[in-house]
């Protein structure tokens, strides 16, 4: 995020390049959409009445899948 001075809120990535920060992989799902590519991923509040958050993906298979986040 850029602040009034232009660079506030950004972290320096590899080799001193500026970027939005680092990502940490918490879990993986092999073949989540079969052999098809995943095109969109969004993190959201659960929409099924449960507590917590979930991840929703869509892929070239035409499916939208909801993934429960557990520890």
C-alpha cells in the first residue's frame, strides 16, 4: 500500500526489490480441480453459518469449490 510519501507500508523483497510482502504456504490441496488449472482464489468469511474463514476457488473445469480452513 502506498502512503502519502509513496512507499509506506511496503516491505523489501528479495535482492532489495520492493513488494507487497512475503506469502507463507499454510496448506496445499493436490489436484484440487483435477487436471485443470485454478484461475481464482479468494479468502472469505464462511457463508454456511459456521465460524471462521474459508477459501473459495474456481477453475477451468467450470467448478467453484469451497475449502474449509482447519488448524
